C-alpha cells in the first residue's frame, strides 16, 4: 500500500433558493468562487494587499491557509509548485439547472487534514455562500443545513442548521483505515464530473489504469505532504504504476464535455474540459483500493478542487 496519513471530513451542504437561480451543467467553479469570497470577507484583515503571498498572516489566516497554502518545512517537490488546496468541492455534472424559489441545492465539500482546525470559519463562509447570488441571474440562496457524513456507513452529524449561530464542531473524520476495500476482480468508475488527466501534454482520452493510478498517487501524496502526516515523503512512487500495468481496461464508455468559466481577470474566460461516463477495470485491485477510495472522495485530475474528477466506484465479482 502507498503510505498515506490523510484524514478528511465529507460535508453535505444544502441551500434553499430565495430567488430563481440559473446554474450551468457543472456549477463547481461558481460555488467555489462564492465560498472563497465569503471566506475572504470573514477572515482577511489585510485587504489592501493584492495577494496573500508575502502577508505576515498567511500561515494563520483561514483564507490564506485555504486558498494560498504554503509548503511545510522540508517538503520540496516539482509537482508542488502550486500547493493543493485543502477544501474540495464535490459537484456532479448534470444539465443546466433552473431553481425556483424554495427549491433546494445540495453539494458536497471535503475538508482535508489540518484544515479541520478552521472548521468554524469554513461553516460561517458556507452560511454566506449564496447571499450574493449565484448563476446567470445572481439568484440568492440561504443556508438550510450542513451535515458531516460517513460516505460508506451512512452516519450523519448535523454541523449547522439555517442561520443558527451555534455550530457542532466535531465532524465525522475518516482516514485510510476507514476506507473499504474492493472485493472481487472488477470495478467500474462512474465519472460524475469532468475528469481531465494529462498524458504527453494532452488530455488523456484512453483512461488506462496506470494513467489513473499515477494521477491519484501524485494528487494524494501532494495533499498528504502539505496537509497531512507526510508519510509519503520519500516513498517509492514507481511500484504501484508498474503493478497497475497488470490491470486490464475492460470497457470505456466516456465522452468529453466542456464548459466556459471566468478567468482571473474580468474579461478573461477559460475552458474546463474532461471526460464523463464509465470505465471498467479487471484484475487484482486489492493493492490499489486505498488510492481509488481516496480519489472517490477527494477527486482526481485538473480542477479537482472545483469538484472535477469526481467518480463513484462499483465493485463486482
């Protein structure tokens, strides 16, 4: 098993529309942007600065820790030029949605590692996430409820209800030991949001198992080295990809989807592209179960913090 000490908590967030709300097929970037603005308004005391970099409070501020994390001492890796964020949205790709007044909008958010210490600020930001309005019509949403959930047992703990200022600060925390294995010799990955993995500088169209495992190994190790226990420092990154060559891609039924999103400047847009659908693998999947399960909760590939690369696993004999 690839060594990982990476605890995380899965939150289930429900908002209620106060106006008509128009959302694109993949609203992850809009939710993440609204959350970031709400957290910034709550936490930043250095608003005269253009960026978090160089701020003396960067390693203390909940916004800086979430949106501009820094590398811990002793951690140096080329893939960590931009440290991964410890808050990850879980949003499925569907169709363009139009919420009427009173309709509910639900999505997931994962809080990784040390970021759990910022939970009071994160919950307060979630309470404000829909107040400025979302989507094309800038429709407003109010907080309904935030629950901490165990995705494999169904256990739920209510952390926040409506505008109640009292919050429960003991979420359900999962680690590697809490992730179920993969019985049998086959597994299907149901890609619920656009998965964008790169091979030779291009988006991979064939999701062969070694490509997926390398991407998951890199992402989980990066998260673990920045926000977890750093057990993967100095680990052998070649063993699992070699072993992954023995796993067959039985079937791939995927198709590309694309969506425009706003860039960093007001008039700049970028394209988010990835694959959705189903991929089936066969072979001895036991050594890969922890990585696959981590990916099921924390996402994979490009834009994973927006909720891209979200998948469900379905094991079969």
